[in-house]
C-alpha cells in the first residue's frame, strides 16, 4: 500500500474516532458549563439538579474534548509530515 493511501486512511480513522467525539465533547462541555451559571435553569445531570455538578461535568467534558482533538491533530501531523529521507535528491 502506498504511503499516501495509508495517510488518507489514518486521517479518516483519526477524525472519526478522535476528532468528531472530541469536538462534540467540547461543545457539550461548554454548554454544560454555561448553563450552570444561568439562574432558574432546569438542570438534570444524572439525577442531580445542583449547578456545581453541571459545572464539573462541563469542565471535564471540555478537558476530554481538548485531549481528543490534540490526539487527532498529532496523529494526522505525524502521518502527513515529510521526512528528509522522503525528499527528492537535488
């Protein structure tokens, strides 16, 4: 299999397994964190209506999302970078 084909496959897999869940976690975590500060919000985090639980869940979701997005970015960078041995001799 060609290096370019392998790079495309790794990019698609990294985005499906890490990139998309990471972005969803970032959005959901940010939403939970913002909702925890709204007065009279109907909060239900696993049966708890405490705003502190919503904030904790939101911050945790943002942290996990950042980790997943960084993993996807590093995997894609490592696959697509050019090595000095791959360069054409001049």
